[in-house]
C-alpha cells in the first residue's frame, strides 16, 4: 500500500505578471518524513512555501493537505489545520519577550491552564530559558532564528516548514539545531529549505532539488550530492535542461 | 504582581478615590463642570489609546462613535423621559455602528493609511449630516435634531428608573470620574487577557499572527468595537456636561484626541489620560487669558513633542526613571555578590 502523503501538490504554477516562478510542481511528502528542498537563488523555494501555506494563491494546480484540498484556503485556515512556517527573514514580534512568543503560539491550541507548562517545556527543549524575558528585537540573528523555530513548534503543527533555519547561526547553534530537528522528526513532518550542504547531510535522507520553478531531481541526499546536474545548477551551468557553458 | 506593584496600585486607587470625593468640596461649580468634561474626554482618549496604541489601528473615527453616543442619548432621553434606557441605547448605537463599520473595513482588508482615511471620512459625513438637520422636518420622535445648534436642551441623567431625581453637576462628576477609573481598569484587564495579548501581537506583526492561525480580522474587530463602545460612553457623559451638537463629530475633536495620545505616549494608557487633562487645562487657561489662540499653542506643543520627545510624556519619564535607578540597582547587586 502506498504510504499516505501529508502534503501533495499537483501541477502547481505561480505566475507574477509575465514571470512564471513555479512551473508545474508535483511534490509530496509522507507523514513523519523530513524532506530538504534545495536549489539556487530564484529557484522558487520560498514561493513554493508561500503557496502551500496560503500566503499566495497559486495561478494553477492544486494543493492537498491532510487529505483535504486547500488550494484556495487562506493562511489562517491552513495554519489552523496544522501547518507552521519559519520564514526566511525571521518574522517575530520585536517588541515582545521570548516567553510571550511561545505563549502566543501555544495558546492557540491549548487550554489556558495547559499553556504555562507547554511554554516551559519548549523553552527547555530549545535551551532558550535564559532568554525567556529578553525582548526579541534585541537578540542576535541566530537566537532570533531559534526563537522563531521554537514558536512554530509550540503551535504543535503536523507539518513544519523551515526556510533557511541555519542561516546566520554559529557552528554550535547549527549542531544544536540539527539535534532539535532530529527530535522534531519523531512527532512532525518537516520540509526544510537550506543552502548549507553540510547541515543538509546532518539532518536529511531525501532531498528535492528545485531549479527555475521545476523539480530537477528527487533522491537520497548522498546521491544528490554526487549528482552532476546539481553541481551544474549551483554553478549556473544548467538552465532549462541544457548546458549553458557550451553555448 | 509583586509587593511593590501592589503597594503602588493601592496608593494610586486611594489617591484617585480621594481626588474624586474631595474635588467638589474644594473647587467651585465651574471647575467641577470643566473637570467632568475632561474626564469624559479622557475616556474618549483611552478608547483611541487602546485601538491605536495597542492594536495598531489608526482610527480617526473615535469622535464618530463619541458623537453618536451623545446624540443617541439626547434623542432617547427626550423621548423616554428617563435617562436609564437612554444610556443603554446610547451605548448600543455606537457599539453596533463600530461593529458594522469595522466588519466592512477589516473583512475588506483595509489597512494603514486607508483605514485612517475611511474612518475620517465617516466622521466628516456624520458631521455634515447632523449639520444639515436644521428645521422642523428633522426630528426623531419628540427630539428635534437642531442642525448646527444641536440639541441644547439635552436632559441630564437621573437616578436609575427614577426620572424625578435629576443628578446635580457634582453627581455627574462622580459618575464621570468613576467611569474613567473603571474604563482604565477595564482596559488594563483587557490587555492582560488572551485577546489583549493578541491585539498587541497584531500591532507588532500582523502577518506572523496570521501564520500562527489567529484571524487578525476578528481581533481587530473586537478592539475596534470595544473602542467604539468606550467612545460612545464618553459621548453620553459629554452630553451631560455640555450638550450635543455636530461639533462632537468635528475635525477639531478628532485631531485633539490624536494629539493627546501622541503627547501622552502611544502604547501607554495613563500617558494619554494625563495629556488629555493637562492640555485641556492649558487650553482653558489660555482661553481665559485671551492673549494667544489656544489651538495655535496646542499646535506648537505638538510640534515640540514630535521633535523633542517623540515617544511622548510617559515613555520618556519611564526612560529617565530607568536611567536614574539602574546604576543604583546595579551597585546594590554588585555589593550583594559574595567575594570570590
């Protein structure tokens, strides 16, 4: 029996005026799977995230999340169905304390008396208890990244999308993040957009390569790393399936 | 709440209660009426401080709800002959109007400056509308709307369900001042609830709040409607110490309330109330002295504040207090640290 997909897109197209950013993406991941999404700048990774989270309405194609078509659903209803996103540029409440962030996220799905314990648990798991009373606007970039991931986790989504979670983090923070992601994998499905190949090797088994709005490759991380096509894409030698270095 | 905070709160409550009780015994009637007007305007200011300062909704429409509250009260009190149901109706009308207006604004995804323009336009439409009600044709039941002159014979409040016992100006002061304290306590409480936290979250980052699964439209509608109800209550009190007229919808009042919130400190509650009282007292004194146009002085004060103290009185005082006390607290903590 074919394993059940938590999210599935069919022929997803996103066009801005004359520019086609996504050109018919057929993508699916299973419940409990961790998938890395890679590709050079402009490949359409963040646009893909915006489409599946309801921030953008796709021009064509369809999106199925937890067995329900959500193509036309808005960001609020998709989030309420169990999808959480950490955006590429940290989207936080700069004037509020770290604890307040976690409390807002946990308060959406928990009863009032359960929130305090859940907040403490998340602060502990992400080792950010010492930052609990700090105003987020005054934190370093890496810490802000961690707070956003902690906040998304506190809202207990079934599917977590992380857009460049390791960007701007120190080596120790990246290692800690990799551990955290492994812990999250047990309870959540994850799609992670990342450029840091070392980090990808630390966390992922399967990788999808996006290039110019299309899926170029989908395979195990070790195969993908050795793939000529990927190297060409990252070095800017391949566009639309032809080798530009020879033209 | 810490012990220190509890003591400060208790002292503030005691000081407010003492001021409310003592004032009518130590000042003349004219001052009491003025103080009542200031208290009613302070509730209006508090409504904008909540809506704009804590939910990020820049509303120029608070005076629309203020005027509707006043007119609904005057019309209902004249028709019923009793202020008790009139007050209930006068609270209901601006609340429903704010709810309806807010629904179209927030579900229509109107934000930022466009929201300001729409609320200002609605206020000015009401101003023009009530100005055009001169003549016998414009009346609701027994109440003639009176056009530019408004309803000069606005009935005063009476004891609940006792139309024979009309309140004296001193009693109306007690009502207005107590209501101001209750409104302040209510807003403080509201901001400590989940809804209050979500209002602040929307002010800080509406998009993130959406991505967490909260519907910002509902939260903003709740804040806007509560603000409308408070502004309506302020209009009822104003009608009891002045009288209702289209001036209640005027640009002057709209601008004044915004100025008080900016000068007092956007994102604070006590600051705008303090600024409201202070600036009205300054305006009244300048009017009495009659050597400078009060509005001209008010404009200069606003420019000075925007340039020199952009965050407003209360946040600036808070920062100064922190600057003074932090080195002392730091010294104490260093002294307490055991020797290595």
